[in-house]
């Protein structure tokens, strides 16, 4: 894949102002933080700024690269990890004796009918590359670049959490105070079981509040947007159920977009400002995220917007070309690969004590699991040692986004797509970039060939065992929240059927009684045979998340 190399300029003095090639004048501020970029310098001591970029059409072999400004001295950027996208995309799981597939980004974009992709690469806490591939809108030559705006879904929650933590650092909020003390427009629901609910911002950010409503529906052009109170009470024109307690607070990790919406209302009620204004003041301006916004509906006048596409790559959400999101704190952020890269680097540098976007103790708390959750204060956490990382995925109807940062090394990446099948594509891009970074994260899993077909007595229906402590489920309480599952045997194949899915999913063998379902998360299924030779149940686990659930045969 032919490429130009992004470059990082020398920084100006502490008192210098800088005018970008887009006419934006920035005051250099040593207290502003992080997240350096791929090309023209913007504002922060460790932050570069991005010029406009040239993009490619679908199937082209050259990515978008930033233009350089010859008026400023340039120094070489970090090694180009984007070469991994030339022929480095791969699956999570592969058969033991098969050659590892190595795909190019262009061919996988065609495979998944995703018209446009933007990628940012981070090294040592700097955004060294932010580029685009393909087009913003199918049937046009409107190129994606590193500044193209994408909807990033639930990644919004991490930016909302950072906004909250900035207010905590300033003494405006307390992480562990009952959030009802901040709420004015709406109050936590009460019940006979919970007459005086106690929920903190820490619980809301770590998905341990006990509140329900996993996620929210998009709003199409022309549909009215509900108020946040209407969302929380499940009143029209809101599309979802009311946000109510499903568990006792603090005892279980259960992912809750509803809880983050409560966080959004608490921020606004406590400060008298909208989340859009708070994020601008507390996150976007300090980090130089000039393209990012919680505006909803997004104004088309912002320009350079990736349009929405369905699974066939056809335009959707017409005539405007993109959806809106009432619950902005949970799913309404619009941002670019470059801007989101700056954000990830901002968190990394705060954790490392190299910047003061967040005080180091708060940044450390953000990247520490809140038991029994697999989340810190906003991001999901995984890995160990230098491979420890924070990450989050975002999925709205027509957009899929992924971000990941390695706080010990300063590495990371951002992946944005504008097609409804972008999820698996993002996984394959992530695998390529993780392999290139070389920290051992997300290694491929090799399956085996069974000597005999799967035992026929694995087939049957299994029900979640409520006797197993719920805190052991951790990530499964969110990503595998099925009360029952059904296992089917068809010849040499074994497959899993779960409620709400159109077709069964194949399970691949890791051993005679152990199987895996491949995807973003690798679910491992262990069939349990007792001392009398009877299959009594199946254990479902996510090994990398230390999460386990037990299902007993019905």
C-alpha cells in the first residue's frame, strides 16, 4: 500500500500563538494536555495538530495522509504502523492447521460493504497518524480523512466520564455522593426493595448502579427527539423503556446506557449547563478536539461528515444521511479519528503523570476496575502488565467505532466506520494494529480438529443458574445476558441458539468438551459431565475478562 508519512513539527514556545492552515488561531498553553497528532501542531505541549487530508476512493491502495506545512520545521514521525493494513487484517480464531489469513483493508471493506474507514495510530502518547480510506457517502467521491466526523456510539460514555472526572477534580462533584443530591429534574426511582436508593457517580460510570436499559434506539431524520426526562421515564417520543432498578446497587456489573443518562442529567442539574457545553469546556477545548461535538441533531453545516450505510453499503437515514441521538452522554458523540486519538492520548498522559488533563490519581482510578465490574470509570479494561489496556466500542445503527489505549506504553489506535457491518471489520483492523504494536494483545486462537463428533448429549436447553454469585458473571452480565441457551448437534457441527438472534452460531472445538464462539469477545463453552457420566450443565466464560456463568440442563 503506497503511503506518505505523517510528520510531527517542532513545538512553539510557551507563549506562542499558532495559526493553522484552516485559519484557526490557538494560544499555546502548557497546562493543556495530550494527545499528539499526525501533522501540523495545534495547542498542547505534547499535541500536534492536523491539516486537511487527501483521501482515497473505495478499493484504492493509498490511505488519506495529512498535508504538511512547509512553513514549519518538520521532524520524522514514529514508524508507520499503517503498513499493517496493507496485508495484516486477520480473524480472532482459526483452525489449527490452516494458514493464517492476511487480508488488506480494501478487500475487507468490500467484503463487509463498508464505504468508509478512518484510523488513528498512537505511539508514546502521540497521535502519529490519522488517515481515511474510502468515501463518506457511497456513490460519491467525497473522501474520508482523519478529520471526517463519525458517530461513535457508546464511546460517548468514556468522554462523558472524562467530563465528570474533570468536574470532580475541580470540586464541583463528588464521586461517591448519592447522585440524587445532584438531580433536580428527575429522581432515582424507589421501590419496596429500595426505598432509599444509594447510587454514586462511580457506580454509574462503572455500570454497577443496578439501573437497567442497556442501550437506546437511533432517531431518524424528521423524528422528534425526547427530553432526557422523557427518556428516563420511557415516555413518548422516547423509544425505550423507563430506566428503573434491575439489581441492588453496587453488587453487579450490568452495562447500562440508562445509568449514563442519569449521569448526564446529574452533570447538567449540578452545573446548570448542558453536556454539550460542559464537554466543550472540559474536554474538547483542553485537548484540542476541534471537530468533536455532542450536538444533536448534528448540523450538516459542519461538513466532512461520514454518512450512514446499511449492511449492503446503501445509504440510509435519508434524506439527511445520518441519525440523531437523544441520549447524547450515552451515544451521541460525533468525532474524528484524529480528535478521538487526542482524547485517548490525553487519558494515557494523565495516567503517566505527563499531563494534567486529569490529576494522576483520578486517571489511575479511571483505569482501575470497580469490583465486580470489568469497567473502570468509563472505559472497559483488559490485559496485564505492559499489555494492559483500556478500550470501548461504539455501535449505532449505521456506525461502528473502536478505541484502545495502552497506558503503560502510550500506544493505541482508533477505528471508525460508516457501515452497519463495520463491527467485524473493526475487529480485524484491531488485530492488525495490535500485532504491529507487538505487546501481545489479542493473539489469535487456534482451534483443533475433533477425533470424534461432538457428544450428542451436549444437545439440549440450558438455563442460567441463579445460585452462582452474580458478581462472577462480570462482563457476561452485559454481553451474554441470556437466561437460557440451546445447543444443537448436526453431524460434526455444534451450534448455539440464543433468544433474539436470527440463526444459530457455530461453536468451534478447543477440545472434546470445550468450544469457542468467535467475535469481538471469545466466549468459551465447557460442557460439564458429572461422575455418573451425565452432562449436567455448561460453563460460559470470557477468559480475558475473568468472567464466568453457569447454565444447568433443563
